[in-house]
């Protein structure tokens, strides 16, 4: 089987220029490590660096912008809480695998964690069982973690149970971590909100929504679309039906608005991943919003 971390790195470099990769790195460092006062050295200014980090005296002497680099005050542990129920085996909004998009998101943030010396761990599961991998801090450990997510989604015959995933974390994880929830567009419940309130007391939380493909398209299609949970085929005659599309779109929009309002009220950062081509830029925007909010 090809290396998943190699695939993640390939997509990371394909879908992000050198400048945006520096910006992604910088946003991660700002978010995870804050602004340490432990000065380390100077380096050349790179796109994405904060202007306030420029050492103006050194810049004047050298004739080129130089920024102060600081040593991180502490290490962090990033926990990926990944929904691996059978619904994650369906298609994302870009008509590609939701599983692959979830792996890409975890992989990109995992690569950044490694670059900054942070630990990571994975909690994953469905309605039958929730499990956790031991923390790691190497590319080998990240590869195994991504393969675990891949295999768990492929082999799952149980429906997703996001609340069980959150409950497991609140009951078993006492050390403060940065929890990255990776799930799909399933509506949140009152129990979800209760779990999130408990989670926010102990941990810093990010929420990544993997957007689902449209069940009913706004145009006719010869392809058969099936629901992975019920295994029912979507009848051909409903494809392109204006009223059905409008009703489903309205319900999806209402569920999404409820999620956004809930997460905003709890000060949980959130982004929607629609497809693999845009995932890196969407993660960058998420990290930038959080790092700016902490200034």
C-alpha cells in the first residue's frame, strides 16, 4: 500500500505554494505556541511572518528584512477525534472520498505538528466501539495513525456516533490537549452540545466538517447514488427535481447554521472542508483566524 503520509505531503505541496506553506507553518506556530519571550535567533523574513516580529535594527544593518525567532515555551499534544462510522465511507462535496479528505486534513495538521515538535494522538470510532492510539512524534507514528483511520472507515459496519466519540474524550482524557474533531455534516444533538461544553472546560477545540456530496443533484444523471447507511438507491426520477433540491438545500443550510451558531457561542473554531483541492487553504484560513483572535 502506498505511503499515506507521502500522499498527504504531495497534496500539501501541490495545493499550496511555497509562500502559503510558510504561512501555514507560521499560523500553526502562532496558534499552538503563542508568543514566547525566549529569544532564539534571527532569520530572513518570509511571507506569512508577523510584521511585529521584524527586528528593525538588524534589518537596517543587513539591508534585508530579518525577523526574531523564539523558542516555543512548551510542547503540545494534538488529538485527532475522527468519526470512522460507515457514513465517512461516502462521498464528499467534490464527489471524492470523505475518508480521503479526513485523512488529508489529519495528515496536514499532523505534518505541521511534527515540524514543530508536538505530539499527536488519535481517538476514532463508531457506534460499536471507540478506540485511542498512543501518542506519537514521528513520521512512522503518523503513517500508522493515518492507516488506522483508513482501515477503520473501510471496515466499519456501524453507523457514526459522534457523541460517543466526544464522551470517550471527556471521560478518559484528563491532560489538556488541542482536540481536532473531524466529522461530517450530520446534525448536532442536544447531547453533542452538552459533550462540547464539558470538552471546552478541559481542552482547546477545533471542529472540521467534511461536507457531504449532494444526495439529489440539481441536474439529471445516469449514475446511481446510494445512501451508505440505509443502502437505498436514490431514484433516478428525483435527480434534477427543483422542489426536492430546494427542500434538501434548505434543511442542510438550517443544520449548518445551527452548528455555526453553537460553535461560535462556545468559542470553538470551525471550518468546512468541501474537497481535496481546497482543503489546505481552508485549514490555513482556520489557523489564521484563531491565531489573530489570540493577539
